[in-house]
């Protein structure tokens, strides 16, 4: 689950209407919707909510109303408390307030999901355009399961093929899903990024769906997503540029190498369209090329070597005398 189970406590039907609609559109589930003057909350609050949004007018010189006080005292779920009464519903100020509230929920969703599933220690971004689905599927299907790294697949493709792309990639050893708000970058899973929504990576290793569209000439933008990923993962980031038209990903190659990460590319001869790999190779940042199957074999060997190095680093020291 990436969305949250939300409880609402408001002091007007109009507030409830706007918040409920906005929360659902953001992918959250509404499990409680309470009016301040109609609820009696003198004991423990419902525990089905992951978070509560409290939008009521509070007197700074008085104690909070009883239902708000009950939430503060008894609910284990975090509370987002504010008052939108001063904004006219539908106005620019009100829309900005809604956006801020949803941004808080987005961050909260990531933090809560991280408590359930840890983020992956290493991430590989797979970038492709023309001919990409077949090449990336070949790559993923050639991998052994359980490598212990996460994958994000950035594909230039018409939005009408999104569902087909997810089903196609789900046939590999790595479960595939569209990137969504609050999703954790998990080991042994594949998140797919398309032109539908702009995806950002937060510092805590979770996904955020941005309100703004993708910038630049490409949607999705490999360069834009990798810039976020490099900030979060540094030398634990890998980038593989597969077949495709254009030069999206070239700037990303330089950035990944500057941060100490790995940059690989599909051999141009094996591509449906070699423009993207050619642009990547022209940067001088690519250290390894191969067919999709060859790249999969090299990644498997790289992950095994990394795992062995980690084992040796944590193995207790034994003095020669012990033998």
C-alpha cells in the first residue's frame, strides 16, 4: 500500500467535501469523516486511520474542542492540524492550502511506508525509448531473482500503453508496478515511470508524484529523474541506457559518474534505435556495453561481488593465532 488511510475531522460540510475529494484523488482511502459538532470522542479514537487531517477553527486562547483534544490524547496516528476558514473555497489561496496539505500527506505516506518496508540500499535506473520494452524485458528476464537491488524503469511511451507495459514487465523475476505517491524504493522490485505523471525521488528513498509536468523535451525525463536519484543514492546508483531515439539520459550519465555510480549502455548494434546509447557513449561516462542478456549477466556478477565484499567487511576479525 502506498496511499494512506485518512481520517477527517472538520467543522463544515464544505471543508469535508474539498478534503475528501482531494485525498481520494491523491490515492488515499477515507476511513473516517467526522463533523466537529456531531461527534462525541471522549475515549480512544478509531485506530483504522494512518493519519488524521483536522481542519477546524481553533481559538488560540482556549482549550481545543473535545474531539480535537481526544485525538491529540488518544490517537497513535499523526495529526495534520490547520484551519482553511480564511480562504474562499476554490480560490487560488484555498487551492494552495490544499496543495500544502496534500504535500504533507505525501511526505507522511513515505515515512509510514518506510516503517513497514526498508528502502533498497542500491538502485538501478533503466532508461529506454524506441524498442525499449522488448530490450528491458529481455534484460529483466535474464536476471536471477533476489539480487537485492531496486529497479526504476523510465520508458518513453504513449500513455495508452501504460497498462500493457506493466503487464509485460511483470513476467520477469521482479514484480512491476507504476510508481505512485509514497511508494518505497524496495529491493527486488521494479517501479515503472511513464509520461502520465512526473515522478520525484525524496531524500528518504520514497516516490512523490509532482503536481508539475515533466520539464524539457522528454516525458518522462531520464535526466530529471536521475538527478533526483543521484542525490539520494550517490555511488549506490546505477544507470543503464537501452535502445531509444533522442539524447535523453546523456546528461544523467555524466551526473551518475560524478557521484561515483555505474553507467552502462546497450551496444548500439543490438538496438532498434541507437540514438540514446550513442549519446550516452559520446559523454565518455559509459564504462560497460553489452546486449540486454550480457548486461544482465554482468549485473548479476556485480551484485554477487558486492554482496561478498559486504560479508567480508562485517565478518569478525580473527587473529592468525586463532588458527
